[in-house]
């Protein structure tokens, strides 16, 4: 899908128009501006694909800029993870790796300019007083008693703020705009705060920090960004950004807003994701249940699947929730094309082929990927004692259950027809512990010469040859489609799914997977797509994550309660 012509959307129309009008000399430069206060999530992937994608399509450039203006929450590990994730998605910022914190001096200079123009002042109101003075949507604000300080006094106080002469929070620098402006953000917004925080890059050099509203637009301007693309909540900030750039008379990027991506059954907010990590609801930012890029990667998602998803959802101007099923479909489609098929039994049930010679082992030929003949075939060992999936046998089968049952014949994939002749139970618990079956030697390869048919084909592994593995199955992280929909006053995490992780420790997988590389992906036939866990798997103890299930018609029948029709 990514090879097609890019889809038309309102952002491209704006850029086309700017190019037609010769704006910025026809140049297109975008940026992806993460704050390094968490790992990137699928919403960021949308922004990355958009910004890097537009630059590529228009022969322009896309910068990576860390919007690191908050000393309290930012860390170098987040910077590193962000870079890794963007690279993994397949995008390259070349030498354009920038940091808003590198512009602190220049931003300070711009602030001094504003003061000199009479457009900013040092204010001694406390944070509470400022918000009290701001007024409301229906009531105008009140002007600060410090609003009319002279330029000289403001310059002196601002310099002393920087020098560390005043206590944290005791003074701010504010833009002098309009305290009765209908847009509350225009009522003399704060540009600088005093805050003795240790910054992960600038250390203790600064004790005043620019607000996001002050740093963001000016940083875009410094980098010569032509189209500053951001999410909808910044639409109301645009008049302020425009005002600041116009007062300073510097390069003026055009801001364009698009809808934030929300995905069903999960949350996309770094603050919330951090809380899940800190409180131990997940094992880390890269827990395979997390909507983070690193979580999706560990789960087995491919960059192609994520990029295709971002293409498919397109650009909207209204917020809405995209179904997680769409993301899952994207990875299913991609892995269907490229993942080798193997056999694995998650919940083993022992099968003894009573008429199969004790010491015989056969090497049966299996197809690696029916979608791609170039992927060839492999040999799978077959012997007298096998494992099949516990779910593939029912002692009293309902009407639409066609798999193994007493007296019934089914096919073992690539092998033989077998018939169940006896069910062995634990005398104490009554639990089925093994099945005795006969096999028909004439059906080798999976077809009966007499044309006899069976209604089911089961996967299996040879007990003596199989490797042990742990397999982790996942459900959605939240039970509700809109994860945030909680009862009034309830914790936002009330919809966390207690069954989001199921660990199966006694799985048996075919021996060809013995040396599977961490991060490698395959399809377990009939069970879904799986990925070797990049953290916990080792040659001694293989660990697989289920990336996504296959479409499972039986599960649908069962869900609909139609199995006995
Ligand atoms: P969060 O609320 O998750 O912390 P954020 O917007 O504060 O997100 P930033 O690091 O500031 O996180 O985001 C970097 C870029 O990614 C911004 O341009 C932002 O617009 C974009 N972005 C963040 N979340 C989404 C989303 N859900 N959908 C689309 N773009 C997003
Ligand atoms: Mg942000």
C-alpha cells in the first residue's frame, strides 16, 4: 500500500497551495518534536510518518527536535529510546538532531527583544494569583499590578531572574497582550518561570525555563520550519504563536493542526503510560501490551505494519477512536506475507499412535509459507508419540465441532490420518491424560488413496523432538473500547483488563525453532503470529509473544453460541 500515490488530504492541499504561491521559495521543512519524558507510542508514529513522509514526498527535510524545556520530567534514556524507535520505523533525520535546550540562550535573547519592544513584563504575582487574575470564558481578566513596569526595570528584573536572585515561583516573565482577550491563552501568558531544576542537558546553568508556549513556536522558527504540524489541541494556541512571531519579526512557520490518534482499548498519553509502568501494571515501557513503539516491536509488529496503519487511517480534523482491530489487521496482513509457518502446541495433549513402530522416526516435508513458494520447505520429525492441542479433542463433541473425538478420523498436517480409539484418564481426577489413536500408513502426506475425506486438519509436534517453550498470550490492555470511559470519580485505570496477559509454560514447539533469534517472527499454524521475546528468550528457555491471532472461525461460532446448531 505504501507504494501507491500518497493520499490527498487537507495538509497536502495547504502545502501545495504554499508551493504554488512560492512561499518559503517552495521549500518544505517539517519536524517531529517529541518531549523526552516518555517512550513513543502509536500516536507519535502517526506524527512521525506524517512529518517525515511529507518531507520525503515534497523533496524537503524533516528535523528531529527534542522539545526539552522541562527539567523535571526529561531524561536521556527517553532521548535514546525515541531515536531508536524512529530509526526502527525507517526514518532518518540525518544531521538534523536538535534540542530546544540548545536554543535557551537564543530564546532568552528573543525575550529581551520582547521586553525592549514593551511586549513583555516581569510579574510578581504567584501562580495562583495569575490564574485568578486570568478571568474566565465569560469574565474578562484583571491586569497585573506589575504590568506597567518600565522597560528598564523589566530588563533588570529579568536579568536578575536569570542570575538566580529570586526564589522559585516568585516571579515570571509574561507577554503583554490583552487581559480581556476572548482567548484565555492571550491573556498575558507566562513565558518564563523561575525553577531550580537540574536539566538533563544544561545541568544547573539555568534557573529560569521557557514555557512550552514560548519555546515551541520560536524553536520552529529558528530551524526554518515551513509547516509546523501539530495536534488539534494546539489550534487555540495558534493566535498566541502567531502573535509572538509577529512581534519578534522572525521567520513564521505555518501551523497546521490534525486530529490526535486514539486507539480503542488502550491509552495514548505518556503520563498515563508512565503511571502504568511505575505502578507495575505492566513490566515496562516495552511490555508487549503497551501501545508504545517499543512494546509493539517486542510484541512482533513490523515497521511496515505500523506505517501501513498510519497510511490507512489518514488525516482527520476531528478526533475519533480508531479500532485496535485495524492495527491488528495491518500486522496480520504483513506477517501473512512473510512469516514462516511452523507447528507449535500451546496446551499439549499426548497422543500415542498404537500401530506406529516404536523406534521409527520419519522426516515429513512441510511448506514454509504457502503465500511465498520461494520460502521453500523443511523437514519435520514424526514419531509414535505426539502432542496435539488439548482444544482439538472433545470427548463429547457438539454438532459443529469437527476435530478429534472418540472414533473419529482427522488429518495431522503434512502427516497421516489418525483415528481416536481410546481415551486415557487420570483415575483420580478424571482428567484426560492421553489419547490412543491408530494411523493409516496409506495416507502419508495427508491424502487417502481411496478418496476418503476428513473434516479437520490438526497441527502437532513429535514428543521426543519438540522443544519446550513459554508462550505469552495477550488480550487488550483495557476492557472498554473507550479506555477512558469510567464511572464518575473512578480511577482512570478502572478498565484495566486483569486478563491481558496469559503465560503458558509447557508449550511444545517443533525443533526447527530451537535456534530462533530473539525478535524473529513466525506463524504457529492455526494459532497466530508469534515473535521470539527479545528480552526473556534464550536458547535454553525459548519465550514467544503472540503478536496477533489468525482469524479463527471456530472462536466466532463459539462466541455466537451456535456450536450446537
Ligand atoms: P502525550 O500526551 O502522549 O505526552 P504529547 O503530545 O505531549 O503526547 P510530545 O512528545 O509532545 O507528546 O509529542 C510529539 C509529537 O507527537 C507532537 O507533535 C504531537 O502532536 C505528536 N503526537 C503526540 N501524541 C499524538 C497522537 N496521539 N496522535 C498524533 N500525534 C501525536
Ligand atoms: Mg507534549
